[in-house]
């Protein structure tokens, strides 16, 4: 208070004090109105910024130039990964339709299901969204239906198959531009890149690389992931060796072939539909001398975090790092 007198003088203090009393005598409604005016102004600024971002033209993964005239207010996603991306971008409240396979986030479970690879075209047309995020599969096999959507005034954006982090980044960026959330998409991508770089840096300390066998389906038809898959890229990131590194894509190997590879660690990704997958692997006849089995190094991870091209891919990398190299990445 002494400092106030010294700076402004007694007269100024009295004037300020009287104004404060007059303000206090006003109604609460007046105070709320002032607050609402400020909030409304802020919201108007945000809306204006979004409006200035449209119309926007993107090239989708079908190679088509697609123009979005205005910010989409209602959205349908026909693929689980795109749905995850849309929720991460903060537009989950605009979702009016999702695929039958969508299971994340929990909010997506409450949204109307509109089919999967076979779309419920009639239902989608009745919902009449502003924009639909379809897939290359839909474009290649149900192009006539997508054309019907466009003739009804629905914007259709096609996303392709992703097999690398760069592919996933590109999809997130495209969806961000299409929904007016490009800045948020950039934030997510930057966070993923920074977390991955931190893991790579830490992994440089690993001198004894472990060989890892990945199972994406159980016996008798055991499939694994070779090069050009997320799992292969993840294992490279943490400085581990993919036991199937001489394979490409998703491939099937026999149990005899797998035993000969003699992995140090076995990762399964099907625990969401098979009970105790690790116990089943450990009990396989003829696998007793496999290093991973002898040492009990068999673990199941959430399939969606290591195979679904969305923001949770980086969680998959972090999980694998802690499982395979607990001495380096364990907390």
C-alpha cells in the first residue's frame, strides 16, 4: 500500500477506491455479461482462424485432389486407426459414425456403427455427414458407393495403408488439414518423434542385441512381421534384431523354422482373443530349448499399439523397450 501511495498519490487512491465501491454496487448479472463478452470474443477469434483455414485442398491417398469448403461439423470414420486419430485431434464430439471395429477411445464405443469393409451405405446417407474418411479398400472395391456419397454432398477422403511411422505421420497430417486441426496434428507428430528419438538415443548403450520373434497369430497358423511393418521398425528403434528380418511384410512360418531361429524374446500380440498366450507358447512341444522359452521371456502386448497406425504407436515402442531391455528402459 505504501508503494501505491508513493507512485500514484492520495488523490488517485481515493478515486480508485470510489470506483471499486461503485462497481461492487452493480448487479452480478452485469459482471457475468462482461465475462461472457470476453469469452465470446475469444471464441470468435478461434472460429475466425478456423474459417480462414478453409476452403482447403488436399491430395488424399487415392491421388485425388479433394477440396473441403468449410470446417466439417459432422464426421464418419470407416477405419479404427482414423477414428483414434480424429479423437486425438480433439474432434471426437463431431463423430456421428464409426466402423464396427472401433474400440478406442472409450467414447467411440458410444457412436453409431456404420459397418466395416462392407459399409452400410443407406445408414451413412441417412446420417449425411459433412465428411467421410474411407480407406483404399473402400475406394478400390466400393468406389460406386463412395461416388454416391459425393453426389449427396458428402466429402470423401481416402486414406491408404500405413506400414511405417512416416506413413502414419502423413495420414495424421492429412486428417488434421481436412478437419481444421493441422496445428494439433503437428503437435502430436512432434511429440511422437521426440519420444522416439529419446528411445533411440538411450538404445545406443545396448551392446548385446537381443533377437526377438513376434507372433501376430497363434499356432497352428503362426504369422510374424518382417520388414516394412511397424513391429520391424519398432525393434530397430530399440536396437533389437527382428528374428524375421529376412522376410517382408506379414508372413507365415512353420514351428520348425521358428525354433531354428532361436529367439531371445518372444512377443505375442493376440492376448485380446486368446487366454494366456505366453503359457501356450511356453508349453509348445519341441520349443523347450528355445532361449526365450528356457528363460521365460515370452510376453503379450496390446496389438493396437504396435500395429494400428495412430498416435498410440509410440506407446508400443516404449512398451517393447521396457519388456525387451528392462535393464536399460525399466523405470
